[in-house]
C-alpha cells in the first residue's frame, strides 16, 4: 500500500460503526490479522500485471 494506515484506529472505528466491543486481547489479534493481510496485499500488488491482464484498454494508433 502506498499510504501508511493506523490499523488500530481503523479497527476501532470499524468496530464502533458496527456497535461491537471486543477486549484488548481480541483487538490485538484483529490488528495482527489486518497487518498480515496488508503485507500479503502489498506483495501481490508489487507484481506488475502482464498487458493481457490489464483492465484498462490499450489504444493503438
């Protein structure tokens, strides 16, 4: 990801929006999972797609 995200704030806000409360141990577990998912997404997104798989059209003159 290009920007740094405060995962604790993000998770706390998401839980508040869903009116959910979790204990500190569960909150840390959720944050660890989001950290792992973000790392996997970063490594996946770092690989360029071949032109045949790009979703944007290619216009030739």
